[in-house]
């Protein structure tokens, strides 16, 4: 069995989303020793930002009229789709940046759509875990309620568009430990952390079937 893992943190050495994904992966491997993990790290090895436009505009011209850059972009898009299709389970570690997903992750999504087509459920029925991490708090009654534009986007793409059998492991307030202004929230942040790690262990075991 193969697991495809994608990370999107730009700070891999201190990544809260990677910590959750590590726990999920460890549980998955414990249940399926010797299995393969295919990795892609968008934070340390970002995809070329121009590739999506090139892959998309390639569809507007005949095959013989496509530029070398368009052909390379189409090849890249097809390879990203192939990674998802080849995997038997999927693990995505995606932090919130500036109230949305990072440009690195958005480029990946757009290229997958360009390669598979906008209506192709590339994860149809596939067990998928999303480590969904936010530095602040965005729940009901908080000052930033409604500012989280990442979670709705992620669930719309992964579940509604791509058809994934999706499990979301959430963690908020990850910046409380280092931001003096959030010191009163540190106990609550610790609770969120413990709950997230427990949920990650459960999700990893379920992901392995």
C-alpha cells in the first residue's frame, strides 16, 4: 500500500502541520510496515508559479502549436495527477497563511485541476487526512470569526470536487506559545494541541484501514 504525503509549510523545522502529519504517518506505517510513502514538500520545493497558466493556455491551441514551456507544464500537471491516482491513501499538511492557503498549495491544486480536468474526482472514495492548522483562533465569538478562508476552500476542493473520503485534524492557536499577545490563550492552546495529536493518532489508524 502506498501513502502520498504533501506538506505545505514554509517553516519545515517548526511546522505544526508537519507534527500532526508525522503522527498520522507513524500510525499508518505501524499498521502497514514496509509500505511506501511518496512525499512532496511544496514549502521547500515549490512548483513554478507560471506553470498553471502555461498548462491552461495550452488547451486553447492545437497540440502542434504548443510551446516547449506549455508542453513542460502539461507534463508537470499530469505527473501531479499521477501521484494522487497511484496512492492508496493521501495525507496533506496545510497551514493557514494570511487567512487562506499558501500560493504554493494553490498552485498545486490548480495544476492538478489542469491535468485532470475540473470535473474529475481524482480522489474519489480515497481515504484522505488533512492536517489543518491555524496560528490564531477563528471559532464563533472570536475577533477573527469568519476570517479563515482556508478551511472552506480545502474541504470544497478535496471533498466536493475531488471526492475524497476526508478526515480533518484541526489545530488552532499554534502561535500562542511564542506570541506574547496570546499568552492568556496558552492553556487553551495546549488543550488544542493535545486534542489534535490524539485525533491524529486515531486518523492514522483509520487511514491504514
